[in-house]
């Protein structure tokens, strides 16, 4: 009892997960057993200081409900069900004054109600502890729980767990928005209809994941979907992702192989990590990274895959979003569902799933190179366009001609080096055009320097301020010395050098005009 009310559920919202996965198991069992099953759903309702979890699946007969009182006992087998330890059913005892389980099984027009007085249970535990005494948990449950039977209408089948008077230190269990945001990340629910890749991903999961079964889940009548989006905004930032990639993971044994996991992921369409949160029911949700899922219920979070799969470049774990669905029944989640029990199946899972990390890291590296190439080609194109525009406006000082030649050659080099990493043919063609344009511009500007040295005339688009203002020989020498020193000093910062020349010439024009 102390463990249940203490560290087993540090995040109190995980209490709801325990009942949802039990409802999920019941729905799957109902759909397998029924020839004409009715549509099933799970509802979470918060009202009047209490939280209720309801499903319309198989229900429980009186014998099964009586076994519900035996904590740590379960007829479910590992690998077939989402829950099997028989501990999670008591999660509500940690957060509410009472827990009431009401159920009606298929084919029996009776309703059974099991009530746990958890407040009295805790009070008894505290009183015994003060006397250095203890009591077996199941004895405590027997003492403070009871089952009642009443009639029910024919054809009814359901189970409802009501957490009555949720404790004041668990306010999140009474916040529908927080519940919706939390369950969207961990529950076996469908992808949102507005997630344009959702249908494709779901179809692939249905093909490879045998028990893939998204269920209808509502929180106070609000439908819950997985939080994934193809584009989203948060405050003044936005992000988009690429189309999904799929990667089956096989464990190789001698000449045979076994499918042990199936992964999907979407890479960030932009550069770097997915660092923008998505707002779900008004709450920020981090979509970056991959999460393990067993029976489509999340185990741990993206930090677990990052720490277990990324042996190098762990920062690239957040370049993508996605899931890893575990198919090996020997991989057993821990009681808190934050990790897996240490066994050979877990070791094999981590060893073979490293391929997922390697693929994402490889794609992240390639994508970064592509984005850098695109940026450099665009920058080179803009530089050449700017120089050409200045020449057409006849606004190029002769002092900037050598530097413009340097800029043209630099643009050419960047385009040539970036072309192999360009992602599209259109971008590669642009790189080729930049090379041709840079050569033409270089030839033209080099000719300016040569012709001015012999004929003392400048072509259209380039001017000589010293002649325009009628500088004396001494003034020309002083001016050219200053320009030369600035050019050497700012050789790696061409834009600053250009701005300085423009400012100096503006001031000289003003000064000489004032003198006149």
C-alpha cells in the first residue's frame, strides 16, 4: 500500500493509463470473441471532484471481479495483453478516497459493484506503522472492500472504474485538458485526421504489427488522437516534417531472422532538431524523437530511445519524430512502464534497433548537407544578382571592382562545391548557371581594371569619384591609400568594406559640395 501511494506512480496521470490499458485489453478480447461486435470506446469523465474510466467491452463476471481484489494476481499472460501483473488495477487506491468498479458481463443480466475504501485503508496502515506493525495488502483489501450484485438490462456489457473524491495533491487528474494531452501521447488511439501522413502510417502498422488496434477514446466527450502533425506552430515558431520512412527490425539468428520491431519516423523538413512543441488541448507537447510502444501503448519517452540506441551523435535523435512498435513478446515493460526488464530479449532489441538510430543519423547528416548546399547556392545567386543590379544602376565605385571580382569567384566556388549535395535537379541547374554567370562577371570586371589602366576610361555602370570631384594628385594618393588599407583590413568582411566605401564617398561628396 505504501508503494502504491508513493513512488510507483510519480506522474499521477499514469494512474489513468493503468485502467485504459485494462479497457484496451477488454476491447481486444471482446472483438476477438464476438461474431458481430458493437463499436467499442473508452471514456474518461471528470466531474464533481471524481474521475471515471468506462468501456463497453466484455465486462467481468462475479468470479473475475472477486479476483480483482487480489492485488498481484492476474490471469493475463505476458505478451498477449497490455496489462498482466495485476498491480495497476489498484492504482486508484493511491489517488482517491474510494475506488468503485462497476461491471456487467456479456450474456449475464447482472451488475456487480466492487468498492474499495482506500481512505480507511491508508488510515489503518498509518495507525499500524505508528505501532511498528504491518498488515498484508490483500488482507487489508478484504477488510475494506465489498461486492454487491444487482440486476442489469439484457445485453449490457461494460466496466466502469470511478475514482471518488480525488486527493487534493493530484489536481492533474481533475484537469480534462491535461488528461487529454497526456493520453494523446501514451494511449492506443488513432492519428489525427489532419495529420496528412496518418493514413499511410496506420496502413503500414496494420500490415506489420499484428495487434495494432487504435481505439476510440474520449475525455469529457473530447476525442483523443495521437499528437503527431505534419506542420505545427507554437508561439512565433513553426516546424514541418518530411514524409514518413519505415524500417522493420529483424533479429538475426544463424540463417533465420525474426521481426522484433517496426518503426516509422518523419525527419525535420528544416535544419537541425525538432525544437518546437505542439499544443494539444492548450498544453505543450514535445513531438521530437522516437518512443517505444508495446500493444501501441507508449513505454518511457523519447529519452529512453535516445539513451539506448544513440551511441554516437545523440543530438540527432531529435532530428525526427516517430515510434518503434515492439513485436517481441519477451520484451517486458517494467511496472512503471518507463523502461523494460533487463533480459536477453531487451538486449537483442537494443542491439538490433541501433539500425534505426544509424539510419536517422545518416539522413540527418545528409539533410544538413543538403540544406547547407541550398543555402549557399541561394546566397551565391543573390550575391551575383546584387552586383549585376549595381552595375545596371551605374552605382559601382571603381574601388569596389577588385572585391566584386573576389565575390564573383567566391560565389562560383560555393556553387561548384554545393552542387553534389543539391537535393533537386532545379537546384543543380541553378548552381551551373551561377558558375557561368560568375565567369562572365569576372571577365567583365577584370576588363574594367585592364582598360582603365590603359585608356583611363570606365565602362557604363562604374564611376571614379576622384575624377568626379576633381581631386588633386596628392588627394588622390591619400584617398587611394586609405581605400587600400581598408581593403586589406576587411578582406574577409566584404560587406563592411563596401559599406565603408559608400559612407566615405558620401561624406566626400558632401564636403566638396559644401566647399563649392
